[in-house]
């Protein structure tokens, strides 16, 4: 940890600078992170970040919102266009907040929902430990097919007919493949339930039309954070059919939001413009990179999961590293050579294994945004292998990481390329 000694602003800026230098020479592979462009970052320091705009466009509870209304109207319009959807709410300030709002809109306390367990990839907010618990929901888990790393639809149907969930929650934090939205939606319509897809991880792939299209396949509501594969600021959106508009909007405000962070809302609009222009090429390259990384790791001898289904169709690769001591020591070892990723529960783990689960999860969306392609994925696989198998020492590998990364510190898939990990020259 970097220690704070003198309590001066300069010291904080120095710590931030050290963080920037650290990331500049690191390979960032956390599947839930990404980089924003300079145009998006310019919005962060605008006066919008000091204002309130409770309510809807044109119907605010605060004065002074003429121009803010323009920003939010633009956010709504471009989101509808990118996702080809009837209704959007752009106000949630995070993915969990969006999920809580969706649960408030679609359920009442005491209802049952069906969701993915955390080891099978479910997000904590789909479980009783978090958002589902806040709403007082009973949670029943999907049966999971470990061979294809996906939901077992036939078994799900049997459980659903017995438990009668009000909502089927789809979308995961460990998500290698599209999920059976159409089949689950058919089950939902038999028991008059709703389907809610948490697209936080795959929102940028959906926007680029390179993953499944949950709302077209039958989901009623889709929420997603806008900073993972979707390379915007840390906030979220909710998309739905028109018939649910009022319920969703009321659940967001006054339900779970007062101020909705107008500076990052403006940044979101810019990121959405970038996604509209460059999203297809970006999403396609992400998937190519993830597949290449998975194949190369497999060739090197890693136990890459999901082989039967082709390893991955998303930005993620998951590897069972039990033979190397488990996810915790492996992630820490890689951190020492500046390869940054996280340990991860795998479907055969228990939740109680979370301190040292079997797996690591690798996300390639950030390295794709800085221009890496299949060749760089092969180098990353080799570096990871050389580290965990002790084939090379730490200082040599840190140098190899540095040499690989130094050519890739500019943000791509944007209108104005800019350095990824520096204080931008914004004013
Ligand atoms: N915890 C994040 C992830 O890494 O998937 C999602 O909130």
C-alpha cells in the first residue's frame, strides 16, 4: 500500500501519478474494467458534476437544468438507437443500483426469483447477500451444466414449475457464452414471470451486435453497467419494453436515485457515440482476442474451462489453476510481474472457497481498447505460463511485460486517440 504521510493535496496527486505509472507498465486483465477516452474524461471535470437534476427531462424538481436536459435527452436518444429499444432509463449510477431498481420494479417482498449462484457466475447483487436480499426476495438457483458452462434448461423448467419464480435473472459476472434467453422466456411466459437480463459484463458486445440480443430473444428488462465492455463512465442504464416504463422509472427515481451524477452522464453520451461509430470493430476484436488467448493457454497446458463449447464467445477466459495452488496465489504471483487479473470461483467451487477459489478470470476488453490483437494474446498467454510454472524469474517477466506494454498505451476506437494512463490535458 502507498502510505499517505504529509496530508497535502500534492501527495494525493503523487499517489495517483504512481498509480498511472504502475498501470502504464502493466497488462490490465480485470474483466469488469475499461478505459474512457479523453473526450469522456473532459466531461468529468465540468460544472455538471456540481448540479442536481431530480426528475425527468423537462420536468425537474430543481431550477437551472436547461442544458442538463439537453444532455439527458441526448443520452436517452442515442441509447434507444444503439440498442433498438422502446424505453431507456439512463439515471442509475451503478450496476448494483440498476439491479436494485429492476427488482423494485418487477417484484414485491417475499417473491421468489431464479438466479445464477455466485460460483456459477452470478453477480452478488442477484443473491440474498445483496440486492435480492434488500428487496426481501427468496432466491432459487439455476441448475448448471458444467460441461458447457451454461444453464441446464430442462432442469430449470422442472424447478421453475414447482417454485414459480416471479423473475428469472440472467446475465452473469463470469459469462463465457450467450445464455438461453429464448428458452427461459418461454418458461417464464408459462408461469407469467418476467425475464431480467443483467448485461453489465457484455453491454459493449451487445452494443456492437457481436453477442446475443436479450431483449429481442424475449427478456423484458435489461440493465447494465456502462464501464466494462461498454467503455464509458462508471454508471448504468436500464432498457425495457414500453409497458414497463413507468414502473422502472419510478423504481429509479425516487426509488433508488436522488442525484444521478450529471458529469458522468455527459461522459456516457460521448462513450455511446464512440460505441455507435466503432463498437462493431471493437466488439469483434475483443471476441477474437479472447478466443486466441484461450486457445494459446490451452496449448500451453492450462485447464481452460468451456472447451466443449469453444472456450469463449465473450471478453472473458476462465482457467482452473488448481494445479498451481488455486486462484489466490496465482493472481498474486501475476500481480508481482504487473499482470493484473482476479481470482474467481468456478462452477464446481463452494461459495466458502472464495478466498482461494479454483480459478482465475481474464478479461481482454481493456487490452483490446489499447489496440492489442491476436499476436499480443499469444505473448500474454506465454508470460502467464512462464510465471505460474516458474520457468522464468520475476524481474525477467516484469521486463517482458514492460516491453510488450510500452507500445500499447493509447486509447483506440475513439474520435481522438489519447494516452490511457496519464492526467489528460483537458482544459
Ligand atoms: N465485481 C464486478 C466484477 O468484477 O464482475 C462486477 O460488479
